[in-house]
C-alpha cells in the first residue's frame, strides 16, 4: 500500500482541507493533553510553508449529532492552536459549523499564513453516516484534500471517505503523520528485515485472532502473552488454574497453533508466570511454571519468559507489539510488559532494529517504562493499527491517491 503524501504536492494559493485528529481530552474548557495538536503541527506548517491555506476539520467527543453543543465545541482547540502556532498565523475559528456560508466566509477572509478551523464534524449526523450531501458541501470548500487522522482511518465517515470521494477531480493525499503510520504499519511489515518478531498480548484471543492469522505467515516468531496465552495453554492441555480462558476460542487456538507449525513460524507461549489468587495491592504473588494450581491466576509472564523473550527481541531486526503481556495497570504484574518495553528500546538503540508499538494500552505501558522516545514508531491509532496488523484495507486510505 502506498499513497501520495503532502511531500508530493505544491500548495501555493491552494485551499487545503486537512482531516486532523483533534479529539483531545477536555475538562470543561481546558485541554488536558494537547499531544494530538502538537502531532498535527508538522503537516499544518508544511502546508503554510508551501503557501497554502490549511482548513482543518476534526471530530471531538460524542455530541448527539443534531447541531452545535457548547460542551463539544472546538473553541478551546482553536485557542490552544493559536498559542502553538504563534501570532504570525491567525487561526479563524468557524464557530458552530463545518460547512456552508460561515465556513466559506472564514476561508475567503483568511490572509496569507492564516489557518481556518472548522467546528466539530459530529455536530452533523451526516458525518458518521458518510452522508453524500454533507460530504459534497465540505468538499466544495477546498482545492486539495489531506488526511492526517490515523486514529479514525478505520471508520468510513464523511470526512474520511465521502469528502475525498467527492474530490476525485482534485489531489487527495496523506499528511505527514498518516504517511509515517502507513510507512511503519504497511511498508515495513510487508517487507521486513529479519528476524521479524510479533508480540501479541491483551485480554482476549477473539480481539487479536485476525491479527495473529495475518501475521503468522509473515513473521519468524510470534510471542503470545497476556490473558490470551491461557486460552492457548488450556487448548494444548496445560493446567491454567483460574486464569482467564475463553472456552469458546479453544478450537481456534488449536487451529492457529497448527497453522503456525505449517508455516514454520514459532508460536511461543510463556514458560513461567507471575500468579496470584486475586488481582490487588499486596496480594501474595508466586512464580509458577507450566501447571498453574487451582485457585491461582496467571497475571504476568514470569522472569524466565521475560529473559528468553528479551534475548529474542535483541536478536530481531523488526519487532511489532500489540497488547500488554500482563495486568500492567497493577504492579507487580507490570514487570513483564515494562521489561519488554526496555527490550524493544535496547534493540532499537543497540542493533538498529525497527520497533513498532500499536494499541493505546501498549503505548501507555511503553510510556510508563520511560522509553517512548527510543521506540521506532508508536502508533497513534489503537483500532486502526490493529486493523493494519490484520491486513485489512482501511476505508480512509482507499480514498487517497495511490502512488
Ligand atoms: P487489550 O485491550 O485486549 O489489549 O487488553 C488489555 C488488558 O488485558 C489490560 O487491561 C490487561 O490488564 C489485561 N490483561 C493482560 N494480561 C492479563 C492476564 N494475564 N489476566 C487478566 N487480564 C490481563
């Protein structure tokens, strides 16, 4: 998969619609975390430098979809964006509308170096329904379409699909953020340096099934951790005590293990576990090897598994990771996940491995380990990155121009 990007275009004198992800956490009018705004700046500045007028559009939260609601206005975003861009770039906020006369007037009134910010797309019911009339109205505002919102790229909403489809006669390209996601989650995974390892964790086999199936023939080793591992272990006849098991997925787990064998991919389960009788602070914790006793639950990979998986990660040239390998929210069951985060960081630092982390929980764990800056790529989209690991075509990407 390869799409054209903003790097391939000239912007002088062009009105450029940019789908950004400004869905920031708010407490009243206050933005609690502005990293999504900061992440969009390179694309905005790239367009400004090229002499274009960025017309930014995003959703924010979950308004009802029948008109403007003060609690979901992008006004606080406009204020913060203005502060980030500085006085030389005026932000024109289109209060309460993402199309129509107010948007047209703001665009017509914007001078060189200015930015226009449309209000919450989801004030219209048509956004989530990929409505044609809304798409056409937004599309009429600009000469170029840019998608830089990876977090919503797996949804077929108007701003991601209908608008670019209505602009088939104009350039439709990926922004710098989206281009980076496509680079790591499509190009690198399709043509990886080997050895190539995938680590999959988290609560449920059912959530990761399609990703495992897609990755099995591509990777050399697949490390399965988290609660998911216990369904695989139960399926091959190990005693797993009271660990979380998806009974309905045992046949599927067996099928995946035999698929791995057929593909000559090593599918590895933990060989030891950190176990407790319940999840809580100060509960007694013990390390169990194969055979977790009744009454005990496996809540993290054990030290022997962590050491073995770390060795493998340090030998790898490409590592992709989605899902924590333990109940990382509750120390000491974060040790396996934090340990793997350090292993990925070291592998990148010392051996120039390409390391890719996807999923909100895994990204949070890597951040907690303090090694975010040492990972090659941390995906900004949980759902969308899992869809890419599944090998699915994301609707939004299909609407951009292929190279
Ligand atoms: P997911 O959203 O599927 O990536 O799952 C993440 C959740 O899986 C986290 O909240 C973890 O606490 C949970 N998890 C990971 N390992 C285990 C385990 N061994 N037992 C129970 N829950 C787990």
